[in-house]
């Protein structure tokens, strides 16, 4: 027998605002993604990479500490490597404003790449939890019958996906930056690396919103989970395969690859070639080591095809929004 | 403050909805006062479309409508905050357990989490769900799913609730329990109920007002009592014996009467009340076990309305 009154009782409390209701949808979407063990594995790998990046920053910082035990290890290296490390340390000491920023920007470029791949994998795992299942189970009608609009639903689901991407991409990068600089020998490292941090926010933030809306659109294409996951993987991998084909046939085909387009934007924002050149000029041994980089590759990196990439991404985004407009409704 | 208490909860003016060339709603105009409202019609008549238009789940093409005094076209979100809806299909979120689902639905309506969780358990108690609330919804029977749908529709304490075929798939006992629950919403708690069904018995049992829709048009809208009063008086008399005597006595008074296969005597006494029939039974010294007034009135009205609608102009 129930311990409380089981009759119907009226409720006259205050209602929460619309942003709290959207946050409820976001939390539920993220919870749905988190229930998949493979998603948890992917997030673990992302945070392992973050820890690695923080450790690299910590070790670079330790090189500036005079009596660091790290030098015992450096002394055991090959003479050429020792020279490289010492000239790098000299650069850090003489011109920290530039050297810290350049180093961290290059590290963000290096670690951001695998994190983006892992984010695309996490999205593939999350796609069924976004719109697909709601279409399949007709839960979309339940959402529509509540005090929500179509926009509330989309924003809520997007919030859940952004939360997931914050765990796999932006969060690990920011954590690595924060922990790496926190363990550095000087608080100035935070300030000197502000440009690198800004580049991360400028690139990863909009890229997350783009990927989130694109994934939502693909998730809404079908009520069949296998179909929407296949479309996402197809768009990702088949798009990649178009890049070499485009070199031999029609150049514009490469813009159909979302990773190629994101790469171009990343190159434009992080500008790794400029940073490599600064490093080459200041650390002669770096210049010697990197002189073997193919000139063609550097030229490609130095001149990203920003306009074409933005148009390509814009077309994909428009298609995703159109699908959402058509599909997010009760019937 | 909503206008639920002011006398009209639903107002539609020339409401129209087209699916291509098909007119799902064709100039629906009506005013509905609070209570239990039965929305009747054959399959494909436009009942669900009418409800969905009122809830703004689908846009209408013509006319205007207000629900609880608010404009349906412009205040959809505010309206739905005070409205509950159980669709005909399941609509559950896969992977959730029952109480989690109802809590989530309450949160979507703006209840804070702690209040939502408490209300969810109260509503699951109200609809008669026990420990099965902690099981995944995919494992529920049809009856449990129907109860869960009702719980999610009323968890935020709506002023009006739309129920689309709520007894579908239930066994007779489950149907009775569900109808009693629905009936109590208005009778005991003042929540207006709009019950859409093609099952006349369900509507006859709990509804005070009847709206009959066919071919997207409202054919009949009145109180059930008034509708029954329009019909020539009839009753079913349940007797332990002497059924044939009663049939003969009715014949002498020019009242058509017949003995039904279940042993009841059906009498068309044509009076507004049962007094002439009771006098006859008294004169014959008969003690009926039960008298069922206007037993098939709603069914006859329904058929008559449909025939009128289908008749050539």
C-alpha cells in the first residue's frame, strides 16, 4: 500500500524558463550518448591525448628550470639532439613572447588533428541518439505536444551534441593548455600563449557548431539507425576519397569533403607554416631538420583554400538545415 | 489567467486543413465548454487532424481557433504548457524506464527536476502503475503503455487533456479502468477531457458533450442528454420472467417491442421519460431487474448523422 496520497493533486509551482527546458533536452541527449560504452572509450582516448599534450608542455617548461633533472636525461642524448634542445631552450629564454606562443600553437595543431578524428567517431556513435530514434519511436510527437517549439528541440539536441564534442575536442585542448601552463615555470606562459588559445577557440568553436548541425541533419534523414550512421560515415570517408580524385579531375570536387574543408580553415587560423618558419629562423637546427619538408606541401599549407572551403561547408550546412526543417515535425 | 473557467475552452471558426486535394478539415466551426467531450467519427473523419491543429502539431490552412482563450496560431508554446496529449501511437523514448520518462516529460513542460520527479511518481500511482515503473518501457504491455501515456499527459497538471483512442489494445477490464481514470479527471479534478474515439461505448460511458465529425465537418455538437432526448424514447427492460407478456402488452399500446437474444425486452415507448413504461410495468405487476434507458441512442445518432452527411443534396 502506498505511503502517500495516490489521488490526483494539482500543481501550482513556478515553471522554468525555456532555456532550462532546452538544457533538459541537451542533458538527455548527452546522457543517451554516454550510455554507449564505445563513446566512453573514445572520450577516454581524447583525455589521454590531452594529458599527453599537458605533459609535453610541462616538460618544455622544465627545460627552463636550471637544475632540472630533465637535463640529466638530455645529456644522454645524441650530441645533435642535445644541441637542438639547448638552442630551443635558449630561444625560450631570450624570446618567450614568441617562442611560447609558436610552440603551443604547433602543439595545438598536432594534437587537434587526432582529437578531431575522434570527435567524428564520437558523432557517428551519437547520431542514433539525436533525432533518428525520436523519429523511429514517434517520440517527436511527444516533444511537439509539450511546451516546446521545433527550434527548442533542435537547440536542445544541438546542446547535447556540443556537450559531447566539448568532451572529445575542445575540453581536452583547453585542459591541456590550462594544466600545461599551470605547471610551467612562469605565469607568463598563460599570457604568451593567448594567441594560440584564441586560435583554438576561433577554429574549434564554430567547427563544433557546424559539425553539430550537420550531424543533426543527417540524424533526421531517416528513422533507421543503421541508415543515418552509414550516411555520416559515408559523407566523412567518401568525402575524403574525393580529394585525390579531384586532383586528377575536377578541382571543386575536393570541397565535398568536410575534413578537407575543415583542414583549410584550420590552416588559415593556425597558420602552421608561419610558425614553422619562425622556429626555423630562431632555432637553426630546427631549420636544418625541417628543410627536408617538401616545398609543395609547405606551399599548400601556406595558402589554404579558404573561400572554397567555406562555400563547401555552407552548402552542407544549408542542406542539413533544410533536412531539419522538413523532418522535425510530428508527421 | 487562462479562460478555461470562462465557459469556452475550444473555439474554432471555419477551420480548414488540406492534404493536397483532400480536405481533412472543411470549415469546422464550434464552441466547446469545459467537461468531458467525446469526439466521434469514423476512421479518417478528421478527429485526429482537428486535435493536432488545436495543439499546433500541424498547421491549419484556413480559419482560426482558440484553446483555453489563447490564439492557436500565435501562442502555441504557451497553450501547450496547459494542455496534455496522448497520441494514438506510442511515442515513447527508447531506453528510458517508465518513471524517468514521465519525469522527463514534466521537465519538458517546465517543472523543476525535484517537482517533476515527485509529480511523476504521483501520476504513476494515479494511473495504477506499481513497481513496473522502474522497468524499461520497451518491456511494457499495451495496457501499461496506455497508462504511461496518460501519466505523461497529465504530469504537468494541464487544464485540458486530449486523448486519442486511449483504450486501443486494452482488454475489457483495462478499458473499464482506463475510462474510470479518464472520467475522474473532469469529475473529481476539473480537467477538461477531449476523448477521440471510434468506440461509441467509450464515449457514451464518460462523455457529457458529443462532437461528431465526418468528412472533415462537424455534423453534430450537443450535450449527450439533449441528443438522447431528441430520439424517440426507448429502453431495454431486464426481467426474470414473463418477457413475452411485456412484448404483447407493448404491442397493444402500439409501442414497437422485441425480445432480444440476451433476454432483454427492447421497447420504443416514444416518451421523453420512462414514466409511461413504468406505469405499464406496474399495471402488469412486473418487477424489472433493470431498465436501461436509450441503450443505443448514441449509435443510432451516429449512424443517422453519417447517413445525413452522405445523402445527396
